[in-house]
């Protein structure tokens, strides 16, 4: 059944049946959105989310970048200082 056929059939319902149908559709949509939101929040892994990593730093990075980077750079990190 196409969407147009569904709309046509819904228009042939009585007003009370149309209201009941609209209410059921809104409840179903609300439940789907809630499930979708729950799934999205459960799936958002801070390690895999690049936007979280973008902001996951020191708030003082702009003003104290050299001091913070000096503390962060370890011999095993793969970073070196160039003179």
C-alpha cells in the first residue's frame, strides 16, 4: 500500500477514528524517538566520538600550551622536541 493510498483510506474514516489513528501514530512515533534516543546515547563512546575528543583537553591549553605539552610528552609517546 502506498502512502497516498493510506492517506486516502485515513480520510474516509470517521472523525473519532481519525483522532484515534492520529493519537496512535503520535504515541508510536514518540516511542520510536525515545528508543532511538536511548540507543544513540548508549552508542556514543567517548573514545570513538571525534567531537568529544576535540574538546577533551585542558581549558588552559591556549594560554599554557607549552607547559601542558611538556607534561604530556613522554618518551614512549612518539613525540620529540625539535630545537
